[in-house]
C-alpha cells in the first residue's frame, strides 16, 4: 500500500499498454480507432484516438505510423496466407 503524502496531489500513472476490449464496443470501428485534425492553435496536427486514449501527433509522425502499420499488416497477411487464415 502506498503512503499518502499530505499536501501532494496523487499523480496519474500514464497508460503504457492497451489491449482490445473483450467484445467490440458499440459503434465499431470508430469506437476503437479514429483520427482527425487538431485545432489550428495546437502544436500537433493530428489526433489519433485508440480505445478512448487520444494521441496528439505531428503530421510527420502520423505518416510514419501509417507506414509502420502498413508494413506490419503486409507481414500479417503473408503469415495468414501461409497458414490458410483470412487476412485483412
């Protein structure tokens, strides 16, 4: 059990890992993943929401995320082809 320090607010622990919900949330796929442009006064250009957690990214980071996901999904589909499982 943690000690409570008088006068110090409790710090939120950042989320470092998430997993898919046990069953799809209402409104799938938007309830699981979405993206949009940020307000013009924001330092970042894009916000990606995954399972309710908002990630603010520069456009270059968002592009690299797109490339990384594309590469991983190609690998996933190759594995699916080898094992006879439908890919995405």
